[in-house]
């Protein structure tokens, strides 16, 4: 299941620090890590993980046991251009960055493999006798 956080008003390089802490972890462990990390992005990422869990439970019908963070990607969002007054009537520009975060949850449920013989249709066997009889 997926969850998105769009146009979060914090620079992506700051959000990636927190996102890298929880990448590949189980959901319960990731929430514990986020709870004890003293960064501003942890509150938003905690809500994002909880939203992805709710999506998995309600939309996908997946049990929360065995869920882990398969992928978390932090991309650049919108950039607001602002200007600050400087000396002698000048102005210099600066950018206010934002982030787009994509979270994908995976399940560690066992995958049932199909029987190889049952999956393939039976192929016709041609023997030398069968070939001679048809001629």
C-alpha cells in the first residue's frame, strides 16, 4: 500500500535524514524510531506511516502483522522564490524548499508458489513411431 505527503514545507535534504532511519524497517519498529528521533520531520513521517497502515488495512485488506517499509522516497517539491532587502536599496533572492514523500509498504507474508507441472499445459509428445504412422 502507498501513502503520499505532498508539498511538505521543509527541505528534502533534512527530511531524507529521517527517512533513511526507517527505510526497510518493520512498521512497529519504524514508529518507535520516529517517536524517539528529535527532528522536525518525524511528526509528519509518523502520520504518513500511520496513513499507509490504515490504507493497507482498509483498502487492501492486509493484516498489519509483517508490514515493513519497502520504499520511502523524498523528492523535491515546489520552490517558493522570496526576496530579502539588503544594503543600499538592493535585494537578494532565496528559495523556500518543499518536499514530496512517497511511502510504499510491503508484506512479509509467505508467498505460495504454484506447482510447476500443474501450471504448464501438457505438451504433445512426438515419437518416431507416431511420425512414421502419419506418413
